């Protein structure tokens, strides 16, 4: 250019937009790094200033979901016994309305129709093996699937023979778990209580007989 000012602006190194300088380490500095770092700092500063209520709510919700995945939460539904907040007063119509609105009756119906109880084979056999004492887990690696199948089949046959009304398929066998309906599990638990009571009575009878015989010999 013929204008001295314009020529100085474009040729003088002091007015250059990118100046290649060497840092203390001796390696030349990349000309674009300064711009990228400044842009990143500006983006971070802009993000900090642009935090909205929705973003804060989403972060809190993500943290809550993460905490719930690490635990085993149990949810409790609260039902108001009456609308007057009085102790000892129970309004059955209002309670039924709350149960229907909360979907509890439908949940109970679905749970009753399906197989709500799901136990691993080893756990089920360890819990209910007292119902069929002749079944035993033999060997270093017993087949708990077959043992559970035989156990629950014999318990079902015993209940049907006693006149207990059961569904057509009160249990199903899976790959790693045994699926039971709640009605069948309740009967199994009842049989466990009755079997434990029988064993306790036998032990008491044996001990009392031994104590009486020892007292008689001491006379």
C-alpha cells in the first residue's frame, strides 16, 4: 500500500495477530492453543452463568436415581383412615376410594394372578426341605433344580389330597429360580410351622420320659 499507516499495520510484527513464541521448555508454542484455551474458559464461565432451574433439577434427579440404584428401597403407601383427622375413626368407603385411586387393588389382582414368589433353587430347598425329609442334597454339586421340582410336586400332591383348593398351575420351574404363587407359599409356610411343632413335641416327649425314668431310678 502507498499509505504509510496501512503499510506499518500489516508489516510491523508488533501488530501481528499470531506471534510464534517459544516457552521456557524450548518447544515452539502452537498458535491455536491460546485461542482454544481461552474459548474453553469462556465456555465454562458461560455454562456456570447459564445454569437454570431445570438443569439443577435434572442433576438432582440423576443423583437420586443413581442413589436408588445402589440401594434396595421400599415404598410405603399411606392411607388416611378418615377425612376428619380423628383417632379411632375408620371410614371404609374413603379407604376403598384411596386404594382404587392408588391402583392397589389392581396391583393385588395382578400379583395374585402371577407368580409373585421367586426363589433360587438352593434357597428354596434349604427352606422347605423339612417338608420332605427323604430328599437330601448328595454329592459335591447336587442338582437343586431337580430336588426342588420333586419337593414342590410332592407338597402339591399332599395338599390336593388333603382337599386344599389350588390353581391349575400353582408353580413353574425356571432356569435358576422356582416361581410360586403366594397361595402355595402360604401353605408351604404353614406346613413348616406344623412340622416344626411336631418335632418340638417329639423332643419334649423324649426329654420328659428320660427325666422321669432317671428320677424313678434314683428312688
